[in-house]
C-alpha cells in the first residue's frame, strides 16, 4: 500500500533490538557447522516451525539455546553485520542494540570476544552501510544482582564501547528492586539506564523501574496502561517507550494486533517508538513492525512520522546529533 511504501522510505532509529534475537536460522546452521556445534534441529524449516510461543519463557528457552552456536569473535561480527544489513534495507540509520553478555560468559566465551566481535560488526556497518550504532549491556534478571555486578566489573575495560545498561529475560518474579544497587553503580560510571518493564510484569514493576532504577528509557511498558497514575506519569515525563508489536503478538502479550495498546498510548501523549525486539524469532524487522501495526490499528501518516521522529529523539545520541538527524 501507499502507507507501506511511505513507512519503508522513512529514516528511523531502532532502540530495542537484542542482537542474539537477530540470529536467523540460516546463520544458526552455518555457525553450527563452522564451529562443530550440534543443534537439535535438522533443517531451517524445523527451526522456524519451533518458533511457536505461548509466553516469554517459551521464547527465552529457545533463544538461549540458539545462542550456543556463537563462539568466536568472527561469529559475533557476522551476527551484528547481518542485522545491520537488514536494518539498512529498512532505512534504519541508527540502532542501539542490546546484548546479553551472561548468556555467553556463562558458556565460557570470554567477555572481550563478544564485545570485540560486536564492535567490529558495528564499525563495518558504519563504514559500509552508513548506519551508526551504540551497544547496551543487558543484565539477565533471572540471575542474581551479584552476577550482574560481576558482569559490570568485566565490562570496565570496555566501558567506552557502551552507551548504557539494560535489564531483560524472565520478568515475573524478578522485579526491578532486585537490581537497584547495580543500576546505581552503572549510572555512577556514566551509563544510560534501560529496563524491560510491564511486558509480562505488573504495573508495580513499572513504578519500580522509574522510582528505584531511575531509568532513562523503558522497554515495552505495555502493562502501564492498567494504571492511571502510571499513564499520567509516563506522559508527563515524556518517557520514551520502546514498543515491539510483533514481539507482543508472538509472545501473547496481546491476543491480536488489533488490540495493541499503541493507539491508546498515542492518545494519552506517550513518547512511543516501534522496534523489532528479536526479529529472527518474531517474524519481522522494524518496517514489518510499523506496517503490520499500522494496518491492524489504522495508524495515520502523521502518527507514523511522529513515531519515527520519536525514535531519534528517544535515542542516546547527543542533542546536537539528534538535531542533525531529525
Ligand atoms: N530477551 C530477548 N528478548 C526479550 C524480551 N522481549 N523480553 C525479555 N527478555 C528478552
Ligand atoms: Zn526485548
């Protein structure tokens, strides 16, 4: 449609992308072969068929298993560059990408191998595709705060490579309050703070992310819509929400895209962005998220433009860089 073509052509930033979630089955097979790692599937089709999730944990189990094929610096570079090629094709000009260091260090892959590989892919993306990017170190919330602190310590020699920290993995049972000290320590060393909040977890977790973690940006935030005081607060503070429609559909956070909260978020004056989360698992990169949501809920061109502007405004680029790119 006309709106689809309009969406495709709009320059945008992507602010919620887990690089491990961009591992396409074809690359998973290629890396398994290259590294002599066995995977529990005998074809790319069998992998895709397994991507049928009833909730976040169903997905996480298979997503962490998929990451087992990633071993070398080159693997992480290839993974990152493959994402940036997809992003560039969608007119993404800037991406702030999460990675989960603990998923790799807990398998014996050195922290530096992961970071140096990802940075090599990001440098190549800037040189060859003109896409700029930043790296966000995400703590796994199903692990302890002590383990998050150990991860932050490992990150210290590489701190100049990071723009921020995040908080992801299994939300329910692992509230933001568990990570207050490590988020304060990350702020202390100059990192921006993000957290997944209100994806499956209750509004109380969103309040905690704001009050206790003092986040700069909120990932998902869907369940904020259940709490009038949160709605008022997020609108007043113009908190950027990194919303992920196809993820929400695949993980059954929404039953149908037509029920997605974005139209209500926009009516309430939220600073909304649209993102792909784990595109290899959820069936679409950023433009597909814009297109399918726009079609399902009837977004206007003006709304689509606003969301794309928000993606640059809500980025961690400097104010000067933002002004140059909006
Ligand atoms: N890790 C990767 N994608 C995630 C998501 N949508 N929620 C929580 N943790 C994740
Ligand atoms: Zn996410």
